[in-house]
C-alpha cells in the first residue's frame, strides 16, 4: 500500500504483519517462509516452542510456569522440518507441527510477520494438505 495524501500532507499506511493465507483450511501444521539461510531447525523450534506456554495457560489456565519448565517435553509442540536454502533468494522455508489446530493458531497469530533477522520478516500460514 503506497502513501495516501491527506489534507496537504502524506500519511503512510503499512501493515506490520503479512495477512495469513485464508485460502487454506486451518491445520496443526504451519508453513514458514522467508527464513534466512542460517536458520536451523533448532532455532525454529526454540521460536515456536515458546508459544506452547501461552497456549497451555490460555486454554488450561492451571499449569504454572514452574510446572511447565519442569516438564520433560513441550506438550503440543511436535517438531520442525526445514528445506534447503534456495540459492537465488538465499532463503529457506519449513514446517512446524503442533498436536492441535488451536495450538497452531496461537503460534500463527503471534509469529506471522515476525522479524527473524534485520530485513527478514517470516511469513507463517497453515500448510496446505
């Protein structure tokens, strides 16, 4: 969206986040794109695991932070898978799996448009089946 003229001046309207792909049905698997080449599966996992705490507290409301941190695993977060970097764009894409669509929805809302590195905004959408 370009600048719009308003009473003698200009106002720039810009979206901070890319809109999610609404043509794909919600699922428990998210598609991530525009990832820098140096991003690893571990980096992506750390980024998306943090939303399991938010999900647990939002939907259950009973787990404390200490109980969560003592858990041997991040419940609901199942894993990540990255593609090799595209040699022309030097970017990667990948998938993040959750146990439920609700958990994936929270992460999608929080991380779509996230600036993973200066100049690199990650796009997150539901993966197509």
